[in-house]
C-alpha cells in the first residue's frame, strides 16, 4: 500500500496555518479578459471553488477588454480611445452587454462542472451575480463625451455580504447601472479596487501578466510598502492594460485599509494557491507597513526558534541549545516573524565588565537568506547593544566567515574574548573569532 510522499506531507503541514487563518475572510479576485480565454482558466475556477469550500468568501471581478475588441474587429468597428479610455457609444454598449452576458455564462458553466475524477466532483458551488454596482458617466474628457463609459458611484456592499454569508461566490462583470436605468461600461481594475474597499476585504488579488513586479535587476519583489509602491509608480503609464494601473489601484485599496494586496502571475497553473498557502508566495504583496516583524523574543517563540536552528545544530554548524536553555535566555533573543512563523533569530549576551557583547545564534531561514534579513537582524542587535552601553560586539563562527567580514567585523584571536567566554571556548570546534566596534 502506497503512502503519501514526504514532500506532500510537509507541504500540507506548512499550508495548515493558512487554511486556518483564511477561513471566514473576504477576498476580492480580479482577472483580465485574456485570462478567461487562457488554458489555465478552468484550473483557476477549480482552485476558486476549493477556496470557497475552505470557508473563504470570494468575489470574482473579470475584465472584458480583449473580448470586446475582438467583436469590434469582426464587425469592422474601429475603437475610439480618449486618454486610454474607450468611448462607449450605443453600438459599442450593445457589444459590451453581449460580451458581459456570454462571459458570465461561460464562467458559470465552468463552476458547474462536476465530472467524476475532476477537482469539482460532487461539488455544489453557488454562484451569484446582480446589480451590485451603481455607476455614473465619466463625462467629457479633452472635449470628447465618453457616453456610456462610466465609473463607480456606489457599491451595494450589504447585498454582496449577504450573498457571501450564504457561501456563494459573487461574480461581478465590469458593468454598472445608473439610478435612471442606464448601463455603463466600467474599468474592471478600478471596480475590483472599489469593491475591496467597500467590503473592507482582507485581500485584493490581481492576476496579471508577468510574475508580479521586479526590481532594476529583474528580481521579483516579494513585498513592498505603500511608500515603495508610490516610488515605483512615478512616471508610469496608467492606461488600461498596464500592470501599473493594477498597482495604482492596489495602492489606493491599501490606503483605504485593505490589509494585503497581491499581484500574481496569471499564466502559471496553481499560482493563486501557491501565493495563498505558502510562506513566501510566488508574487508581489503590498501592505501598509513592513510585512515582517522584528522584535524581542517571547516564551511563545521558543518552538519556532528550535525549529529554525535544529537543522543547523544537526549539521554541526551551531552549538546545540536545549529548550530549557532557550527558556532561561529568551530575553536575550530577537526574532523576525512572518505570518506567525519565526524566520530569523539572534541572541545578544552582554558582558558588562568588558563593555562588550556576543552576537550568537544568528540564523535566517534558508529561503530568506538572499533578502538581507540577516543584515536587518544584525542592525537591530547592534542598536540593542548600544542601548545597553556596549561598545564592541564579538561573534564565533565556523561557516559564515565572509558574511561577518562583509558586515564590518574583523578577525580577532581567542585572547580578545572576555575572560568568561575564553574559559568556555571549545577548541574542538575551532571557531573563528570576529569583533566589531559599534560605539
């Protein structure tokens, strides 16, 4: 009889805290029209259904730009754009209605799939849609009346919440209705942002072209704050279809207390699940404040610290520390916390008579070692040491020689250690001694 693979068991255990924390939360998910026509979209629908079965309240907002443009082209109608916005005349509006209806039917049919051996087998997924959006005309821009191109006036958040409380997935096309019964063509990105703000959603998730946002070296930015997002947006194109429009809308949502905004590669099957149920995710996340918490350790962190350092102890890279020793010394530790998990720790042992302190047990979880977390932790240790009147740090290491040199430490000798530490020096480990003046 076969048994589940170790990798699967480890993944499931790692995902368990997120399964627990996401239950009962409200997520607004935006996808562009190009994704609805993409081969990965049926898989995304199955993932959304799975999220719904886990107790997550979901609003799905979909775009229609490529579908509308396709119909316009087939009918020989040339699109008229002003400042990146489509002018929606009566003929174009009829196409908007037609596309919105056909896409809604297509998406609902995918949610209705319940074939044996499929992810939706025997699933009973309830989908709701309705006149949730009160809209108004954008009006005249650069002398041109945009006619039935509109913007959100009001979200019927109470009605959406009622449907979500009934365990329904709420499906929202980018159309809205005026108080006089007119229909307006809306921008789906702005609509998703407005719904997330109106619901005070826990997450706003944009499925987009590309892996998220990258730095100047092409490396994925896993997290940035509002200030960093504002800096990235300066001088960028915010017209329809631009990923920076999504970032701009995400920033507005973040400033209106949507706790987390995610930008995820839409082309990769399963990317939504990886983003939601893994520690680092696969996209870019925007939050109002720094994602990681660097603070003094408490007794509740001991389990996380032990889990972090044990692999290095087993490999002989760290001196073993018992739970009892950690409990006795917990006030000497600093930790970095991400989603309630300890991803970094360091200890500071002060020797008052010599006005120096030992930096010990500095460990960063492997996947975060390229994100300067060790440097951040060192700076926090140095600040704590200076506040306690310490003018010099020392550290013993067998593996991280170059790292300490890069952080301004200089190699020293055993004779430079405090008397008490020198007496405890383990000659069998033959650790190198490094010191750094911090006054």
